[in-house]
């Protein structure tokens, strides 16, 4: 058991490294491996939740992010489901609750998704744009993605927040200035 | 351990001079150095006449607590408790500390068994003493209200902190027993306490720091561990300048601010916990339950806050917040001027006798206001000592009449908050009334009336709710978990004020709108106003005014290397980021034409960068640069859709 835990810890460390290197798929692979090896590993669920949001955010629908995928919701989800899912993810991803690298960035993504999907008129507008472009109506697949950075700013965002997350407890005044782009 | 002291001028002297990069720890020597002997302690004298602050090199290994601390693997929860942040509410009038004790929140008491301690610092005979007798020195004198009002004590620092001498609140503080002078030039007001018949100057930050040292010492003695991390509650209306000043005072006192929480959001967290527990006991499971919307009205001695929150499944989401500088102090002032219309001219001369009689009148008025919460009229009998005696009856109706403006502002705030959160009175499930002034009958009926409720939410102590919530947040943000699930909750904070930049013509363009959930990151593209403009000034403001001069200037910096282009074509990206600890960073840079790639490295600036005299800076910038470095917005449809 213990040796599994050590292995799992190592896999988790590799996942963190991959994440900072912007290799989301690789990070997810190692995070899952860590979870398989030792399901009770501290923070592993939070890490996977964080990675899922980033992976989903790579999806671009009609020039905007796929907000449904980010909240892992189907397009037909009703108001109540959106609300519940947002709360559930907030509890998993809020930096107060999640110490893994990038949690803050992931939380910002779900907040943004929430601000679009919880606002009736904004959601309608977004839905219209999607159906106009014939975007699929079924649940978006968060895991289906390419590894090409969607936009440089996006990466800049998560590297930076990842760095700030690492020091969040001490609230360092200065975050490693991840070079913009 | 990284340097966490804010890198700004005038940071705590202890922090600047400490050669070690670690957090400075400041303790008043006489009270606690004997309790916790620390290695490598180095003393430095900071305003010798007031207080000696020693800065200790804190080893990674915290203090040795009496029991031998185990450092084996499964001791994680134990070691986490060493860093557990405590909750502090420094009120304008009273202050309290609370801490998560492993099962629930506990309020600490001072040696006189008080949970609510008067906030003041007495300057006397070259030592300073607050109300809190630090454990070891429990025989410290407890000052009576009369002495606090003798001019030798500074209080109401929460009202004064981070304000310039042009601020109406500072002007209104001139009727306090200590000296507050204003010269209306946009700098720190002159504040002084009477010591041996001489007015000695100080600053609100310094006073707050001294007070916090006392509180810290008291908590350390009781909890038998060093205290470093704190969650401090602040009023909703505190701008970032005021927040920085509070953080700086904490730094001076050797405390690290883990979170600054607007008071109603702390109350919201407590509410979330109570709802969660209620639902668990009802359904026996962790069902996410139905959503409950609460309006929180908090009014203390110095500030009034209103917030709405939607709570379900332990998650409380702040929908909107409104706040202003309005509180018991204003009510008291109204009553004082009602009792003595010539109050100002009477007390313009500050000799000892005048100050004393002013203090006596204050006490009498305060007492009358308290009694009016339960009586329809009260008798005021006070001998002002200078031959004048005041004998009269104050009626409830009279009281309500002289404070009509106060109630009107309360009403306005509630309406604004409801409108911001797109809620009608019918949508509200619970009305939570906290803070000392919530006991005033007129205020209760007003809030309940606006929310169309018969009665208020029960189950919260009006004076302890905020500090309890702060202690809960301290536990949650310190990573403490509770097997019974009583820490499985979260408050999603929101920004109370919009943040944005100045554009051509002096307009204010918000980038992060008020009531945005934080952490948050938003960006916008701006463009040049001159042909061939290669540099642009990013001037950051906080506030709600449409024009920049109505808002607070946070700071400014220049974006360079804008590609040569006709006006209106270059793209300058400005991004604002607020992290979980509420730190604001602004990133800006020029983009290469027609791409989403940066032309040169972006600038990252932590705000605010300014200190005082912000009004002057804005004027000076315009005077020196005119509109040569101005930016302007681009039409909405050209804004990139992606949200980063």
C-alpha cells in the first residue's frame, strides 16, 4: 500500500510538472495514474477536477469558450442544474478548497461560464450563436481536444495563476512573472 | 519563505529593517517576550516613546509548544493547526477575536472576561496600553470610558484609516476628544493624543498596529501558540487604499493577513454553515438542498453594509454588496448637536475642562441612545462639570427625527443592493440583522419593512456573527477539514467596487465590474488616440463614477513599444486580475498589429501603487502629458470574444 502511495505521489508530481509545461493531456494522464495507484491520495480529486476544467476550456465554440463543457453540462441543462453544477465545482475548485496548481485559474473559468449561463439573456445569445453555427447539441466532450494552445493569453493565465497558487498561503507579493506569451 | 511584506514605501519599519527575509514578528516586549523566548531575536526601536517592537527571525519550525510536537507523517492536521488563521473583527467601537477550536468557533475573552473589547489605544506616560490586558500582564489597568474620552486615547481608527484630510469623514471626526486637524490638501490628516499636556502626533495605522499587537499577544497567551495568520473583517466600502493600510498595520503588528473579508460576507459564511447543518439534521444527508436567499444588513459604530447572498449546499454566493460610512458615530453626532446646538463653538477651545465636559456629554448621549432601543423616552441628567447641567427628556420620536438622514441612507443602500442583485423583496428568505445599530427599533422596522418580512432571522448573535464568520474562513482558508462536515462550506466573494482605467476625455471604463465573483480575471482591448503613438498611460481607478475624478486613483504606468500605426488601429490589451486573497494585478501591453500576440513583454503591476495625494497625481499627469498618452475604447463588436 505504502509503496503504491509513493508511486502515486511521484505520478502526481509529474502531473504537476506537465501542467506547468502546458501539457494538459500528459498532466491528466499522470493524475489519473496517481489516482489509480492510490485513490486516497491527498488532493488528487481536486487536481483532476482542475485539469478537466482546463481541458474543457481548450474547446472553442463560436469564437467563445465552450461554457457548457467547462461546467460539464449538456446544452439542455435547466437553470437549476446549472446552479447546482456551478456550486459543486466551486466547492472543488475554489482556492480556499483546492490547493493544487492552477485551481485559481480553473475557478475563474467556471465563474465566467456561470456568469454567461446564469444570465438568461446572455445564455440565449450564446445559445443562438451556437445553433447558428450548427454546434453540436449533445454534451460536449471535455476530454476530446487537441493540444494546440487555443490562445496564448489563456496559457499565460494559467501559468501565472499556477505560480500564485503555489504561494497562496503565504500570499507572496510577487508572482513569477510568467512572460506574457 | 517568500517575502510577503507589501513592497511599498513606508512599510512597517520592522519589516524594512529586518535583515532576514522572513516575516517580521512584532510583540510588545513587556507583555510577551518572557512567555515565548525566541531565538535570534533582534530588537529595533520603533518610536521609542510608544512601543518597542522586536523583530524575530522565525525559524521554519514554529515555537515549541509545551507538548513535544510530533513531526511524523500523519501529524499533518496537527501542524496545520499551527498555521490556523484566527478571525479578528476590529470594529470602530468594539473588537473581538475568534478561532476554530477543532469543533466549533470560540470567541476569546480578555482577562476581564469580555468578548467584545473596546477599540482604543491610550497614550500615557510614555507607554501605550490598549484595552486588552495581555495575558501575562493581566493587572493592566482597565480604563474607564471617561478616561478614553480625555484626549489621551485615540479611538475610531477604523473610521480614520486610509483617509485623506479632504475626506468628509475626517472633517466629521474633529469633534472627537483627541485632535484631528485637516488642511484640505489631500494628505494624511494630523492626529494627536494628549500626553502630559502636549499633543503628540500619531497615525491611524500606528494606532491600529499597537492595538493589534495587544490582541495578538492576548491570543498567543491563551492559545499557547504563535499567531501569524489572520482573517480580518473590513467594511464593504473600504477602498483598496484603506485595505492596504489595514494590511500594513497588521504587518507592523507581525500579523499576516490571509484574507480581508467584507463583514457581511463573513456573516454569509456563518449563515451557509448554519443552513448546511440544518439541512443535514433534517435530511440526514449532504443534499445540496434548496437555495436560500438572505439579505444581510450590518451596521456598527462606523459603517453600514448591505449584502445579498444565495446559499445552497454550503456554498454562499455573494450576489451584491453596498456599503457606506454611516454608523453609530453619525447617530451619536446628530444627538449631540441636537442636545447642544452650539457644540462646535463650545468646544473649539481644547482645554482640559472642555474636553472633560465634552466626554461626559458623549457618554450621556450614548447611554441615552442605548436606552432608547427599549424605551420610548429617556431622561438625560448630566453635570458637565463646568457649571452647566443638562437635564432633559429625549423622546424616541425626537431621536428618529434628528436621525432622519441616517435612516434615509440605510434605505437607499438596501434598495441599491436589491436592484444590483436583481432581487425583489419576495425573493428573500431571510433577513439577517447584525451590528450594534441593528438594535435600534427604527432600523429594524425599516429593513424588515423593505424586505416585506415580519421578523428577522434568528440564531445569530448580532455582535458576534462577523467575527465568527471570519474565524470560519480562517479555518477553511488554512486548509482545515472537519470530519463531521462542519467546514464544508465556502463563500464566493465579490468585488464591491468596479475597477477600470481612464480613457481619453477623462472617462472611466470599468474592466472588472462591481459584484464580480472573485478570483476573477478580465481583459479589454484599447486603442491609441494619436497617429504614431508609441506609448500609452494606463491609469487605474476604483469606483462607480462615470468620470475618473469621481473615483479613487490606484496608480498608473506606461505601456511602451506600441507599433507605429494611425490612431485607432493599434491594440493595447489591459487585463485585471484579482486573486483569492483579493490582490489586484494589472497586466498591459501592446499587441502586434492584426494578431493576438504581444509586441513586447507585458507589464504586470500590483495595485495600488500610490500612497497619498492621489488627487494631485492625476492633475499632474494631465498637466504634464495632456492627452498625448491617452487611450480610448474600441467598439464592442471588435473586442475579442475570448475571455481571458
